[in-house]
């Protein structure tokens, strides 16, 4: 029977509560089968070993409804379960226009924060259709399926609320595109890795304090990136090229980086990096992590020594956005299906150009401008923003060990 056929027919909502055990769902429907009812809808949730099972079925013949109710209650009592049967008409009311997925990350996720998020959704005119948990560690991640409000105003309202609460909230539109092939492009320094690569080089040149000061100003948006890049690289003049291998060995991946990339690749996503750092490091990361794309600046080396200059086109703020578009074209992925992740002001154009821009432990100016922000030190939490659960990640790791 179609949804339109059940819109005005009598139905019964059968609700079962109690301690979960194998066979409850099969047992309920075996019991209902004796009354020749059609199943209109089913929902089941198990939380801390307690089951809530709801079955919406067409009403049986008038002469047998009393028997159905008595039989279901008797079956439930035999299993020490509770049953409630509610008469009504039709199915759920139609969902409103505008469909979004709202992902909330908390460490921890408090009842107060959950109440505030839910109230904001309601205040924008949205309705919460479903809530489920994506992960319980390293952070708590839950997803709200929301209808009745367009994605952009909902995102704006929740971004403000999340910032005030100190909770990470991502809002993406629902639809088939969420499960389509995507391209994920990341910044490198302080995003894919925990370090600033030029500072690692500077440590070998004995000028790390000077370089760090220039880097911090550039990331805050106080200096032009290209000028700051040339100023920092100039301080490396004369370093032996053997330092490159030393720096590669010193690079520390961000916690969750390997899990993020491994999982995305298993899903058929393409993954790339763009960096204001150097190809001497990003090319190595591309090989080590199995990335599809990588682009960065290149330190000039002549006669085995760093010259203090870079060669080729500088990868700056605008350059990162251009590379995102180029990678998307080469990958055959629409720009709307791209995800960009970064932390600094020079990532802003890329974050704004992508279908979903994620500010990862970012500076305030970046958090305010991005679609969503992640402020926990685990890069694989980005998977939850894409609707991927921790259980799915772990199951894939067991089935296909890396």
C-alpha cells in the first residue's frame, strides 16, 4: 500500500519498550501477522540496552482489533516488555520543505548545549525529524535530520549559537548528493600535520623565532602572504639540502589524519592537499598517504644548498582556491561536491569556494567565515560531518586492515 493510500485510512501505532534481547522485532511482527495488517512504518532505537520499537500498521478488521490489542499486550508481558497501542489515521504528516543534516560535536556534549541547539532549530522554523548518534569517542557526535527550513538560514543561526556555546555545529543540505563521490582538499600546516613546515626548516637554520613571528602575523591576516613567504624563506639561505630529509622525518601528522584519508579513499573519494609550505614535504606526504593531488611552493636548491628563494607560481590564498577548482576539474567532481579544510586566513578563499568549508582549530576570522568549524584535535571528526559513523569506520578497518 502506497503512502497516498494510507493518508486517510485508520492505523494503529504499536510501541514496545523494555530490555533489548534478540528476537523482539521478529516476535512482534509474528504476532501482528496473525491479523493480516500491512506495515506502514517502522522505527527502532536501542539505547543502553533498552529498546523502543514502533510499528505503524493498518487497522485490522473491527471484529479483531480487540483481540490484536490483547494478543500484543500478552506477548509483551511474556517477555517483560511494555506495550502501548494508539489508534489514529494515516502516516506521519508530510515533512516541510528544506531538508538539512545538522551535525553537532561535543567534548562533552551537554544537555544544556543540546537544548540550545534544538531550540535554535525550532526558532528558525525547522522541525527535528530524527536524531541519532554518529560517534561516542573521541568526541560525542550526533546528527539531527531537520526539515521545514532552508539550509542557509539554519546554518547561519546555528553557527552563531554554536560559537556562543563552544560547540561545533555543521549544517549541510540533505539529498542524494551527500552520498555522491566527493573531493576533499586540505591545508597542510596545522591541519593535516601538527607543524608549520617552515618553522621546522628554520630550527635547523637557527632562526625559528623570527620565522614564527612572521608566520603568526600572516596566519592572522595581518601580512600579505606572498611577502611574508619570501621574507621567511630568505632566512633559510645556505641550508644544506640534507635538511629536507630531516624535516620530513620530523613532521607529525595530526591525530586522526590517517583514519580520515584511509576512510575517504575506501569510500571512493579523492583527496588532495594544497599548502603554502613546500613540495619537498608535500610530495613525500602524497606518497606516504596515497593522496590524489598535492601542490605547494618549491624551495629553490642550487649546488646542494637552499638559495633562500622559491621557484614557480606562489601558492597563496587565491592560489589555494584556484588549485581546489583545478583538482575538482581533474577529478570530475562538481565544485559543490568538494570539501575544503583549513586553519588560516590564507585558506579562506578555498573554504568559501568549496561546497563545504571546514575551519579546523582555526583562527577566529576563519571560524567566522567558514561553513562550519571543528575545534577538537582529531582530524577524523570531519568524517562525522559527512554522515559517516565511528562504527562504520571501525568495521571497515576490521574488514580491510591497513
